[in-house]
C-alpha cells in the first residue's frame, strides 16, 4: 500500500518567515499530489493540486513543488502569518483509474508565532 | 456550488449503545462518498467508501457499518459502540481529483 511521510514534528516559525513542509511517498508514481489544510475540530480543506508534469505551482503565498524522481513534494508558505497556523496534510490519489482510495499523510502541525 | 453536511457535530454515547451518523451532499450527482476516522494526532483512517447507491466497500474490519440509501446520503452506523470507537469522524465526497470534507463529528464513548 501507499506510504506517505510528512515532517514528523510540529513546526514553529516566526511571523514573516517562510514555512517549508515536506511530504515523501513510496510505492508508486502518482499522476498528481495534493495539499490540504486542517484547523482544529474541522475537516481538511483542499488547497493545491500539482500534477506530475508540473515542477512548481503557486497560489497567493503558497508554493508547491513536486519532484517525481525524489518522490517528494515541498509546501512553502511565504510571509507567514499567525492565521496560517494549522495542520497541513499531503495526499495522493487512487493508484489507478479504477481505484477510489486517496492516501493521506499524518500531517504537519504548523504554528506561526507573532 | 457543492456543499456537504455532516451531523451531529458532537456526540457522547455510552458503551453498548447504537450509533447513526449522517452525511449529505448537495450540488453534485453520483459522487464517491467516504467515511474516515481520525484519532488525536493521527492521520485519516479510511473506514468505508461508496461509488453508488447500495455499494459499500470496507477498508478495515471493525464494529461499524455504512449504508448509502440515496445518491447523496451516506450513513455510518453501529449496533453496539465500543470504547475504541471514540474519535473524530469525517465524511467526504470526491470529484475524482480532490476530496471535500464535512466538518466532522466528535464521538466520545463513556
């Protein structure tokens, strides 16, 4: 089955700095990879999707990279703000077109300190 | 636009009691539907998914069951709750690319 590893420890950074979160995966080559944000007591919310032929994708202060050789995605939040504090999950799609199971990492808890 | 509703938001139940959590989706038809459980500090554990009415796939053996009586309705049930059933339950629908989650039900078993 698919194995996904994210930063194992919580990440604390100072406001205004860039936060970088890591997602590593094994066992297959996904056509795309996704990042979600989860606030305490809420469901995850989709943020960004990056396809295997895209090296980088940006959305406002968010940037995602996808290295299919390293089997790794990096998620960056530039000019971080306390409101960015949350848990961030990476996810992979079903293994085949006929599959239905998405695979989620355990998440990285980010705290932005004012 | 599509919305997903999940209720109740919190639930406290005694051991051995039954359970029924409901999830409905609006604004889309024939979605794939999912039930997840998330333990504190843990990842999302897929419990069930459904690709259509009456079609349920179970990912792990457990004390729970799921049903899909209508296209946009997904129900999670148990006849007798165990202490280990405590957790945060999330319903989601998929448009084949991404997943869209409800706000979850916090279930506490006493």
